[in-house]
C-alpha cells in the first residue's frame, strides 16, 4: 500500500512537472508575439479649425480646465437704432456694442449665464440699455424637456450701487418652459434639408416686482407680474430660421407696460457648434397687435430698433 501511495505521489509530481513545462513552453512562444498596442497609441493634433471642439484643440493643452466643457458662450457684435427724447427733440443714434456671453456649467444642464456689454458714448447712458444680464437655471436644448430658473435682463449697470442692483434683482423673472417638435409626418412636409425642423415652446414668467411707466416700483410677492406665451421656430435650410412669439398678460391693465410686446419676431442663421459664426436679428419689445395700437406710446418703434447680431461661438 505504501509503495502504491509513493507511486501515485510520484506520478502526480511528474504530471505537475509536465504542466509546468507546457506552461513554460507556451510562455516562450507568446514572448515572440507582436506586443499589444497599449503603449503605442498616438495623439494626432487637430489642425483643421472646423474640426476643433474646444480651446483644448486650439492650443493643444489641457491646462486651465480646457476641454472640460465647463465654460462656453460667444463673442458678439450688436447694433440697433436707439431713439430718445432729450427734453427738446427726438434724437436718433445707433448702438454699436460688443458683447461677451459666458455659460458656466454647474451640474448636468444647470448653468449660470451672464452677458457683458460695452456700450459706447451717450448710448450707454440710456437707462433701459443694460451693461450686463444674468440668469441661472436648467437649459436643455432637446425637445420634450422642461426648463426652469431665474432670468434678469433688466437695465443692470456697472455703476449701480447695491440698493439698485437688489431692486433690479427683485424685478427679474422666475420662468418655466417646455418645448417639443412637430410630429415627423408634418415636419416631412416642411423639410428642405437635414437641419429642417419646427419647434414649439411654451413658457410662463413671473416677477414679484416691476417698474411702471412713471418709474415707480410695484411690488408684492403674490401680486407681481405674470405672463405667458408661445414661440414658434421654423428652421428651414442649412440652419436658417424664422421665429415668432405671442404673449398674454394675466393682468393687462395693471402689469402690462407700453414696452411690453404683444408679439415678437426673429430670423437668421444659427450654428451652435464651437468656433462657428452666426448672424441673427431679433425684435422682442413694443410690437403691438393692430387692435392694441392705443397702448403704444412708442409709435416710432420699427424694424431698425431690433438687434442685429453677429456671433462667434467658443467652448473652453
């Protein structure tokens, strides 16, 4: 029995030795194989400007948070007609204002956004023309999504003191919006190229405080300015679009002001990608329906009073 056990133990050791020899043999064979490409990847520098997606591609560097998509926005050139009364007569000048828009990503689609303007000369002194605007909220470009937050497009000035800024902050708007595209069957009838679509956006906006025509502040947390509306945007061909909006004020006699529009319109060429140039025109104030002409004390307002805008996008 003992001899049999020794025989089995010896056979087992021989078997293990055979396995080790096979393993060693196989390792020698694999050593002659082509090395894996783990350490042989090459990073090709993007040298075509139209293929760049961020400043990281432009400078070929990942320093200073480049390529993280935390910061994005655009540089713009804005111009429009500005008419005002100096107490003696109605004067006409033209605004020439560069602008810098910065979008700072907070979380997913939540961002803090601000735009800074440089308004030259007497134009910059006009009280309704802002030096900067700001907003914070959820902004999602996809259809069938809800957006919400706070927006302040008031006449904020760099020279404002704290009390003025706080007053204008309370005149900012809480907003809620929802957008969707028309059904594909309908869009197919309107489609000209790959960029063609028709977007419908609904919105509700509320400000606790607002300023009336006498420059008096009306306030009340639950008695503020509430209005809603709907936007239609038809992108026709190669990102060329036309847009119009309709507005409804829930308390027209008390909250609607002469500069508040019944409708708005815009058109242009829009390319949202980084390092692309776009052009658009927008007119978002004063426009009245024919039956509301008696509400319009700015009878001179017209097409030239809208904003002509040349935009260059960037992505940090």
